């Protein structure tokens, strides 16, 4: 990242909005290029009673919700599908995810699904000229398995719309030092 700019995406507002509209847990994931893992870095709605009960009965799932290989579930798969260049050959499942911009899988927590969409670099953030907007994260909904069919499709559409609106309305702000140098 260029040292004179900072991307500003109000993740808290985005996650709270998704949680408010769905009444499901909303999660933000990023990835580590070093380890090839996705990491959950923020959650809203985790006080859900059903979720707390399920986590208490399956404590090993907590680690899998926090951190997992990119190819293990929806948040990692949606990032993985979009990290490869458009000329790179992809498995069929990743091509489908890239095309729809939504991934849906079982979560590490039995009885729950993850629905995820990619978050791209903010408009105006420094990038290689003519490069595609790079995926930097994934926003997910953690929903009970009984939420099927139309509800899951609706969650995917809602997530795509919310993330698109959030990234388009976000800004890249200059660091104070860069502004001071320009003013001087």
C-alpha cells in the first residue's frame, strides 16, 4: 500500500447492517498470503443464543471459525476464486464462485452454513495500473442449516449489494503528513 493513503471502509457499519437485515451472525474474514489461511477478524451478532449453545456443544469448531485453510469453506473459497488472475485455470467450483461472486458451504460448526462474498480493494486505493480490483476480504453470514433455498439465495444477494454499496461509498483518505506536504 502506498504510504500516503489509507483505505477507509466502515466495516462495523457494514456488519451491523447485514446482521440487522438478516438477524444472522455477520463475519469479516481476511487472508494470510504467507500461511494460505483465512482469518475471521470481526463478528456482529455472535451473542445469538442458538449459536452460543452450538459452540458450547462443539468447542473445537471455534478454532475452525476463527482460522482455516482458504480451500476449506465459503469465506476462503470466495477469496481464493478471486485471487487468481483471470487467465489462471480454475477448478469448476472456483469458476462458478467467481462467476456468481457468492460461495455457500457448511461451516466448521455442525448444523450451520456460511454464505460469503468477496470484498475488493476500495476505489481509489493504490494499485498496479490496469490491474483488476484485488480481493482483500470476505463478508459472510453464519446461518443455521434450516435456512435453505430462497433464504440462502436472498442472503447472497443481500451480501453482494451491501458490500458493493459499502465499497463504492467508502473513500481513500490521504495521511495527514501527505496533506501537510501538499499544502506546504
